[in-house]
């Protein structure tokens, strides 16, 4: 391989449309490293803390990529987080980890199935359907326990979904790695993933190929909601309790993470590792703003600005790509 060929390949790699997330991540990391040089920002403990705190968002971001792949959006994920966490917390004392986990994930899958079926049968936007289920589930979450918190005291549950470590590696980091690898394999290495991307990117061609568009769209929304349910379990394990407010503020963060990570909000293009990096970026920004003394309100403004920029980039790519 000649030097010119290597240079050309390097240039193509650097100019890839999904490469900007890596540049942004490094720029933001460098910015906070300089700004907060006299703090523990770059310490291993703080970086692992960012990963722990963002794991539920990362899981939701990866799962949402499946819905976005087919051109759908799922606004109900935050409410699914709260309800699944509460269901698991209520079932744990009497039925144990397995039943509580299966029930919570099953609830998420059922919500995703309902979202998908209603979207396909009524032929309306998934945004409207999931907005409705978000409202319903938010009410259910408040009704389940009378707006009271439910403690999680089961050591096994807390180990696997919260503060445990395997061979010195936090279980929350393992969940992040497992979800990222699973999402990447499903969407990039299996026929199922290729069909999802075809449905979102070229639906007419996909229909001509005999692909069952409606079934795949329903399955994509099921994966999205099931991922949100898993995030609810991770929240309950890390915080050792469940409350109706869990996941309430995560929707914008998740959408920003996937959008700035290179996933199209309009279907047909997904970047799983970009979504993971995007969620870490959002977590790093929150962490940096906190260490810099910014208030919660100012952090919300920053997240909103990032979301606007991410969506603007996505719209520009649709128009020009």
C-alpha cells in the first residue's frame, strides 16, 4: 500500500459523516480538562462515575436507534423507565430478582408492541402515539405508589443492576458494553438490521423485496421500549429505589445523544457507537458544568442548545445527502 493510498484512506476516514462526534468528544474533553485542571475531572473515579450515571441513558439511546432506523420516534421511553422501575421494586421483596426483571422487561415490550400496533393500524405518526402512551404511563407511575418512593433492598438486584463489580469492572460499565455490542451486531451484521435500515431509508424498495414493513416497525418500537425498561432497572439498582420521576428528564438527553452521535432522526442511518459516545458526551458536559459551578437550570439550557445543534446537523444532512 502506497503512502498516497494510505493518506487517501485516512482522509476518507476523517471526513466520514459520522466522524464529527469523535472530534466533538475530544474537543469537549480537552476543554473541561483545561478549565477544571485543578479538580478531579480527569480522575479515573470521576470518569467511571460519568459512565455509571449515563448507563441508563446509553441503554435508552442504543434502543432508540432501532426505532429511528425505521423512521419512528418513541417519546414514551422516559415514562416506561419510571413504570418498569416501580414494578420491579414492588415485586422484588416477594418474588425475587428473576420475576421482577422479567415483569419489568415484559411491560416494556408490551408498551412497545402497543405503540407499534397503534401506529401501524391507525396510520398516524409514532410521535403522536408515543406522546399519548407517555401521558398514560406517567399517570400510572404516579398512581402505582401514590407518588411515594419504593426502596430497593435486594442485594442481588443492586449488584447486577447498580453498584456491583465483576473482576473490578463496574456492572454498569458491563451493561453499557453489552448493549452497545448487541445493538451493533443486530443492526450491522444481521439481516434483521439491514432490513430495518432498508425500511427506514428506502421503504418502497424494501416493500418490493418482500420485507414485512409493518412487522419490522412494530419490532423496532418493542426494542426501544424494552431498552427503556432495562434503563428503569438500572436506575432502580443504582439509586436503590424507584420513583415516578425516574427517566422524566432523559428524553431530550437521549435524543440529543443519538442525533449528535450520527443517527438520522428521519430513518435509514444508525450509528450505535456514536450514540454511546453521544450519551457519554452529554454526561461529561453535565459533570463538567456541575464541577464548574453551573446550576441545574443552566445545565438544562446547555442540553437544549446541544439538541438544537444536533437536530440542525441532521436536517442539513437530509437536505444535502
